[in-house]
């Protein structure tokens, strides 16, 4: 099937691709509602696996830099993801890492607590709902009587997009909010893009957009949301002892989660000056946790207090483990 | 026909090789120490003026207070290959700036939990209370730490850029 | 970026272990290093000139000196930079002595470590920024804590220079320990005679405000600007009305029933009392622990003291008062306690009535003491007096230090026994006689010439006092049993039992032996690590009166250095907020122990936002805020993230 030719060479040529992703970014692109009509008025979408039946070989056949803007979502989990990242990089003028997975590794990044072997073990061998007596796990190639069948290689470590190719812009969020996407599209169409490497979102944290009132940042203990008998509907969640990644997370999402009375989990990734989103939150949180009574607490009480933070890795590095200072658990 | 892809992943075999190189009998751990100016650094100086000997594996960074030590510093040190990190501040209730040492303690406790989840031995980060008059204690703490690290082996991240 | 690296040999202190020449060669290859030199004594004049010359001729931007501890000479070298026209904060110091050459035997490893440390410093130096020193005004007043001879001397000298002094003393009267002594060695001056004129001078001095029966409970602020809270304990006597006549004490229902602390329990007093007859101020005080009115609410039909006082000075309704003082500097002269021989049962103290301590002996032999100066046991002059030195001192299991004054005070006390009881047999069990001071050896010889028998024993040779009838016998290894009517234990000087509490209030340190820590044992014995707070007298370490007075004078001099300035330069390494990066999250506000950070509203790009602001006068430069900051907006000048990370990257990578 021939690739759809652009009727109007003046139109922007766009591509969308999903690597290791959940598909939410695809939906998010549609969440801009009617604005999608404005998009197709000025742009042709050349490649969008979820919606258009363009093949890889069609992209490979293109000349370098023939795609104006490629929105790449999803993390780099397999050799196919890496191949497509490199391919689309060479064929695109502008490559945008779309969504938390491409930006910082995202949820798939949490698999960096394990290795391929451990992931396969749970997925294919050792779980209650699998019957796999011959212990078959995916292989990169297998010879059958018809010839050789191949599968992409499943890497031990998940990477963000910029860890395999040069990325021009980032749209943070899981998924990016419709406002951010709209804004990004307008910026592209009007050719007002900021310097390369920029994140197309505000540099302030989620707190800036959050409805809750902030008083003083002193917490006497950490609670899970269900442990709080009555959540004060007006007060900062962190100040109520509920871990909220808001202060450590880039805004632009209109604090949607907070508006629904749920704490921020950090999907916007780190704020501009932060080298490591999780480390910053660890420092900040530990600084104010127990600060009122710190002179009175003995060693044991301090330890018990900190123990209440059950899963630092999952809490503070939920979306950004692959791009953190230490990007994975030590390989066994 | 789709091209076979070059695998440019962090090759953990490379890591293993470097690790094997370092894990010989001659492994000398590299320790970064954050010492607070008023207590721990002064204690370390006292060990010096008293000529108390300890192994040369520790390199110190003077900060005014252990409360200055950001967990990100410790992660950076580990990422860059340090085998152990020592953070030493004043004893509880004696912090020159009232409460910096309490913050340091809490931050490091939380950081250790994270290190454990990352498969890094949390004992590679050691938090000590050392006063300005505890020269001997300082020397002993460093000596003990070097011995411990020799048992733990080299930083498992070493070899990783 | 041009960095100059200077490596000091420090004579052989560094050069004997670290190959300084090799290090210098190595450092030439480090990035941005324009020049690298080594010299025998970098801190000396020629050494400093080397650096100054290079700064001027080579246009250096940053200087790294590898030598001793920055706690030693950082100010020295910063001064060199200033002299050469370079901002003093463009300077990084590497410790290759206290933390390298002095603690490592292996020369090669020490050299490698020095290389690595300097490489780290060079990396950090490139990120250092020029900083402006802040100036603060100085409150031209001093606080002296402690009204013993040290405090009195310091207060008088500061006051004589024209500055206002607050002298706070926890007892009802000035005088301290010296008031409890009889005659002082080696001149046998009467202690009270030389002390009381000074006490009176203090009371009369227009520049000294005396706060007796008061204690310092809180100190805030910084050099030049301390805010001190002093708790004035209620005397229950109106000081304005009391004339010190003593009729109240005569009348007191509990007269002669209460142990007199001044006489170390040997004498008795009333519930309303002065410590001693020459007390300054001569105002009576009621002891709330014993006074019937205060303790149980009623004293017979009517308190007899109130009846006796014709000035109506007694006021049982007096309350504790807390006053706030503002001072520029503080002198700590809190004195000492004495070792309690109950901890060493072998001496029989507390068991046998004729075993007493040196201070108890002083009270016995004092004319103003409980026996009017008669040395007596059970009402009679003792015939055989035995002194035992080093009780609670030079003890590897306890106080390892030497108490410095005991040899001399024992010799003096032995002399006083002979003077008052010429036929007495006086024996002194000693290990060494430390007679180091002016006139000491001569006095010791004189005492020996008075037939005082010195018997030597090793420190860990057992010695004990055992009962024999109504006498006791001192049994010491290597000596025949020595009978005694009176045994005097030369108990050693120990730190005051609330020293720890004091160090917390003042934010100063204790030494390993529990006394107060001086900034440097040789060159700064009066300073503490907290600018503006000085120590003098036995609170710093055991010493005699001449040395105490010398230290007190020194402290006064240090104080006047500061108070005579209108403006004082204080450290520039404080926190600073980049308002554009700050998101006003407020974490730093909670973390700051001094409340130095507040949120304020500013206008940024047409929006009103909150950002943090540091009060430069209150910030002490700890950096806790910087570590808690989620955006890196608040940074610690001189210790900012970029600088420390640069150092980590180099040091860890080795």
C-alpha cells in the first residue's frame, strides 16, 4: 500500500510513534477535542501506527529530515523501540519526547528494579495464572522449518528517549495535559519554538497550580490516604501528612490530580534545576518530617518515623527512575 | 528486510569485568566523607594533631554543617564510583546550628531505604556523630569503615558512566 | 579561568610524608591551573608574598593552597588574597597535613591522596564566586558569666575601658572559690584580703551592672548582637531596702540549723543568710529549700526575720524575673567544681569523720570559717596530719588530667598546719610535686624545711585509709602505716556539673576532658569556636589564681577588640535566594533553625508570587535550607551545589 502523498507541500508533516507505552498519550492527543481539526488543517500526519497503516519500510524509504515534527511517546524497552527512535530521529527535523515515558522513562521505567530475566520469569513462568510447562520465554530468533523468525530484543534496562537519541523538545506528563499539547502545537505552527532541549511546560512546580492552601511545612508523620480519617479539603495534602510529589514536580497539568483530591505522583518529571526528582523530594520531605519535635526524638523514634515511608523508590521515582542519578537497581 | 540493530545498551558484562578487576586482594575502597566544620572536621583535625593513624582511603569535603549534605550528593558520589560515603556531624543536641544534624540523620535514613531498593548495600553510607574532641573516635570510625567496605567489595555501579 | 596552586611543605610536617614536589608537578596538569608552586612555609611572609606576587603578575582568578587545616589558616590566606586585590572568597584550602601527612604512614598513598584532594579543590575553585563581606553593628556592651576572680577581673578591665558590663553570678554574692580560700600560695597572701577590694570595685563601678543570684538561661544572636535572657532568682529580700545588718539571720527560727554551702557543709547558717560576712552585694537572701514560710507556707505564728527587720525588706511575694540583655560579646568565667571523694571509698571519706577534702581544710583554717581558723578534729588540734595528693586526678580510669594546683595547695596547707600547730607531724603522700610557677619551687623547699615529710608513691600503687580506734591509718604501698588524726585529700578540679547545659545555651564546645574548649590550645586559648564568646579561668582548664587573672585580662582584651569597633565584618558564606527560580514552597522556612527565612510577595512577569527571602543578619550559614530546596533556588554561598558537586565528581571518580 502506497503511503498517502501530501496534497499540499506547504502542510507540516507530522509523525506520532509509540514505543513502550500504554496508549494513553495517543488518547491524550485526541483529548485536544476539536483542535484536532485545526491540526489536520495545517498538517499531514504521515505516520501514526495506532491510526494509520503506514509501514516501517515507508519511513525507512523517506529522505532524512522529511518529517517536520515527530511526537514520540513511550520508553525504550526493546531493540525495536531503539531502532524506531533512531530511525525517526534521522527522518525528523524536530523530535519531541511526548509524555512521561519518553521524557523520563515513565512507569515502564520502574521495571529497572529488575532485569529481563526477572521480568520474563514473572510474566512467563512464575505466576499463578500461567501454565508454561516447557518454560518457553521470548527469544530474539528461532529457526522454524519455514526459515528464521525474529523478535525484538528485550533490554535489561529501560531508557528514556534522550538516552538513545538527541531530543529537541519534551512534553511532560502522564499523559501531557490537553492544554500543554495545544500550547505545543500552537508554538510549532507559529514557529515560536524555544531553544532546543527545552521542556514545553512551565518551569514552576505543581504547587503553583494547586488549589490547596499552604500554611507551614511541618509534618509530624506520613500517612497513606486511607489512614487519614478526614482529609481537610482545603489544606495542602503534604501538610496533612500525605505524600504529594507536587513540590518536586514540574507543573503545566493544572494540578488535575489535586483538583480531584488526590496527591500528585510526579508524572511531570523533575523541575528544571533538579538533577534528580526523587533525591530532591527525599531531602525536602525528610527535612520537614518530624521537624517540630526533632530535638526530643530519640534514635529509635526517628527510625520509626522514617520507616513510615514504605516505598521510597516507587513513591519518589515513579516516573523518572531511568533518568535519575542511579537509573536502575544494581544488576545481580 | 529490517536491519539488525546494534545493541548500544549499557553492557553489564563490561561492568562485571571492571568489577572483577577491582575485586582483587588489593581492593582499596574510595571513601568520600562530608565532615561538618565545627565537630567532625575538627575531630578529624584532632586525630591529625594527635598523630593517630588511619588508612588513607578517605577524602573529605568540608561543609559547615551535616545539614548541608543533600542526598543527591551521596547519589552523585555513588554514581561516580565512590565505594563508601561517610557523613559526620555533631552529636544530638550539640549541633553548632542547633538542628542540622537531625535533618541529616532523617535524610540519610530515608536515602538508605532507597539504596536498599536499588540493590546498593545501605551500609555504604555511614552516618556518624563525632565531636571536636573525638580524634580517636574519628580515626576508629574511618578504619572500621574501610574494613567494612573491603568486605562489601567495590561499588557495584562502578564502570557505569 | 586561572588557578594558582600552592603546596606547603610545612617544614617536614607535610614534606616528610607527602612528596610535595611530585604533587606540584601533578597539579600543573589539572584543568585551569596556571601556576603551581611549593614552598617550605606557605603561611610565612615569603610564602604569602609568593602568592601575592602571582596573583598580581599572572592575574590569577582563584587560589588553592594545600597545607594545614583551613580551620588553622584560612583567614590568613584570605587576607593574602585581599591584599593582592583578589576577592578573599576566591580561595580554596586543602588539608594535607592534619588529615593527610600526619595520619598516614605510607608516603606513596599519602601523596596520591594529596593529589586527589587538590584535584577536587581545583575543580571546586573554578566554581567559587567573589562574595561581599557583611557588616553588622556592634552593641558596645559585654556580658560576663561568673563572679569569681576571673569574672571580676574581666569585668573590671572591660568596664575600665569604658564599656558597659553585665556581670551575672548565680550565687547571692561575688567571690566564687577564691572567697573560700584562706591563704594563697606561694606568697601566703590572704585570699579574702586581695579579693574583697576587687569585689567592692565591681559593685561600685559605674559601668558594671551586677546581677547576682541570677543565671543565664538563653542566648540568641551572633557576635556584636547577642540577646541574652537572664533569670533573676527571687531573694525574697528587697535589695533596695536591705542594709545587710544581719538581724534577720540572728532571729531566724532555723538559725544554725542549715548546712552552710560556703563552708562546704562544715558550718551552719540560718534560712536567711549571706554567704560570708564580706559578701558583695551585702544583701540577705532567703533559701527557699529550707525557709519554713516558703516551703510549708508558715513559720510559727509569724516569720521572725520579718519581725526583726526594721527596714521592712523581707518580701515573700517576690517572683522570679527574666530580663533580656543585649550585648556584643560574652565572657564565660564559670569556674569549677571539686572531685567528690565519695567516688573513691578507699579514702574513707564520708565514712570517717577525720577524712576531709582540701576545700574543707581551707574552711577550717580560715578565720571566717566554722572554727574561726582553728584546725580541729573533735574539738582538739590534730597531732598527726596526713595529706594525700592526686585524689581524683591523673587517673587513667577517671580524670586523666593533672589538676595543676593541688601540689601547691597541699604544700601551703601543710605549712599552715605547721604554723598553727608547730608540733604536729605532717606527712604528704605524693607522686610528683609539680612546683612549676614563679616562687613555687622556693615555697616547696621552704615547706620541706619545716619538717613536712614527703612520701612518694606510684600513681597506681594502692593507698587506703583504715580505722584504728578513734584515729585512722593511711596504708600506702612501700611505706609503713602512717597514723593520722586528720587526713586531708587533695581533690582535683573538675568541670562544673552543668557544663554541658551551658555549652548548649551558648553554642560552644566541651573538650574531651569536660572543660570548655578553646579555639586553639596554643594560639587561641581564650577564644571559643563561636565568635564573640570567650572563656577564662578554670572553666577552660585547672589553673591557679595568677593564671586565672592573666586569662581574664586576655579575655577582656579580646572583648574590647570587638566592642571598640562600630561595625564588625561577619562571614559572607550565608544563604541566598534566586527569586526567579524560587517557587515559594516554604520548605526552607521550616528548616532554618534561626527563623532567618520568610516568604514574601513579589511581582514576576505580571503575576504576584511568593518567594523566599533570607534575613542576612540572622542567617548563620549552615546550608540546611540549601539541601532541602527542591529547585536549587536557595544556595549556600561558598558551599553551593555546583561547587560541591564539582568536588564530588573529581574525588569519587578516582
